[in-house]
C-alpha cells in the first residue's frame, strides 16, 4: 500500500499487484480509507487477469492488511 498525499483530500491509498515476471501492474485500487476491502478486490482482479491452475504466491510486507482474518480466508 502506497500513501499518497493530496492537497485537497489529505491522504489517499494505492494498493497494487505487480506480476514480478512481466514487471507489470496487473491490478490496482485507489481508496480514501485503509480498509482491507480494496486490497482484497485488487487481489481478486489480479487473479482474474492472470488465471492459473497452479497456486499463486503473493509477496507482501506482512502488514496488518495481509495478516487479518479476511485476507487469510
């Protein structure tokens, strides 16, 4: 999650998923809150764009968004 400071709205937050093989951003969500929902939606969108029968590995910073119950489910 990247914090972006704006003059009008204060901070907004960018959650993005990068395909490390192609180095392309395959999904992103911009939000005004630090809720887990947009992060999960970004992951769901990325999985749809890169379908695979094999397990997918996601590397994170192990922050609270990536260790909460909703993320693990």
